[in-house]
C-alpha cells in the first residue's frame, strides 16, 4: 500500500501523484506507475516542473545529511547533492534548481554546481522559479532574485 502525500496538476494536462514508495504519472489518459526505491529514506520535499524534471529531498532517520536528487523527464538521475539542512522549499525550471533554506537561497546548475547563493529573510516561504529568476512567496509578499548574465556565463565556462 502507498500513502499518497502530493498531487501536482500541470497546465499541459499531466498529473503526478507521489506517495511514500510510488510515483504515478497520468498523461494523455495513459498511466505510468514508477516505483521509487528509497531504502530507509523518506521524502522531505518534492517538486516537479511542467516538463517532468523532478527534484526531491530525502532523509534517512540515521543520518543528519539530506540528499537532494534531480531527475530528468525520463526519470534518469541528473545529479545528487548532500545538503546539511532541511530546505523550506525547492523548485526547478528547465535550467536551474533553487533551494530555499531558512535564511538562504541557492541556485544550482544542471550538473549540481552552485551558481549563486544569496541571503534572504524568510522562514515559512515557498519558492518558484522561471528562466533564472526565483520568486519567494511569504506572508503575502513576493521577493524576486535573478541570476545575472555574468553568473549564467560562468556556468557555461
């Protein structure tokens, strides 16, 4: 049996339901069930972009380190990164993954390298991202953080 804890409805008609050991994707009346083998890990955060690119953070009760994993739309692992804090919120777009911690926002590139770190003043917020810009939504306010052209170019080099 699976405990369902998140359902994501995309504008393109794709629906993703995530449980403790299963991810089900419904696309064009076709259901694709994917088993998630997490061992003793459990989810702390999950996000799926319109294209199917997925970011999840999981933790093991015996570890103090959390693992951030990013998968492409086909379910292939793009990268994994150990993080020592539990994020408040995570998101991704076609180019970047953004991780919001209590007082810090981190942009990661397609290979998991840190592109930008910035201090933020939020504790119970949500982050969304589009095309190199992160938006932090907190208490009715929206804060905007961008990756500069120079930072984008340093990612390429």
